[in-house]
């Protein structure tokens, strides 16, 4: 199933990086606004539809999660582990986008179920090129028609049941 403009959730605690991502994706031709979570706790709340994120018109479930590893409260590894424990998110494409190029971080992310691991470029041109390539890949990807399964997130996935 080809989704013309899939929802992308960006989980990154760096507000400047998020603003830059928004600008770069807009310039790369991505027509739908990105959704943002400022840390791992917010990313899980967004995905589980908890609290302010219960309105799926405003906060649609993403086809892709771009996940930073180094975030407060819950890091990207914890978010990725949580996602892979949720049957409804089995097909969610998680792309780690991190400043770390450490082999142990890359291996751990893949072991936890990341679909891809990208090291953040050190400059705007590099980020623009990376965003264009990623958008081309996303637009060509076929996503699981599991959107209907996402619409009714089980109560057991609500944030209150996974906090700790």
C-alpha cells in the first residue's frame, strides 16, 4: 500500500534540530507536517494515544518514527524496546537518527528492531541531502495496511500502564 504523505513522528529533545528537520523536510517536498515528541516519554504517549495525544485527527499514528537515541526521561533505546513489545506497532518503521556512530549503539538499535540507523550529518547540506533521500525512500515504501489496527489502541497500551 503506497501512502502519498505518510505521517512521520520525530522524537528528538533538541528543539533546534526539530525546527531544522521541519524546514528541511518542507524544502524536500514533504507536504504533510511532521509530528514531534520532545523525549521518550512523549513519544510513547503519542504512540499510545494517551492524554493530549488521544485526538487522532490532530495526532495521527505515524507510518514512520524518526528516533533520536539520547533523550531525557526515556532514551531512544527504551522507546524502541517498548514499541517492539506492542503488537499493534509490529510494522512501524523506526529509523534511528542519532549523532552517535558508535558500533555498539548501531548494533543495539538493530537488535531492538530499528529498520534503519542514520548518523546525523554535521551540516545543513548533509541534512538536506539525507532528508531528500529519506523522503524518496518513504514515498516508495509500501506500508502495512495495519492503520485500522492502530485506530483502536488497546487500553493496556495506555501510558499509565507502561510508566515507570
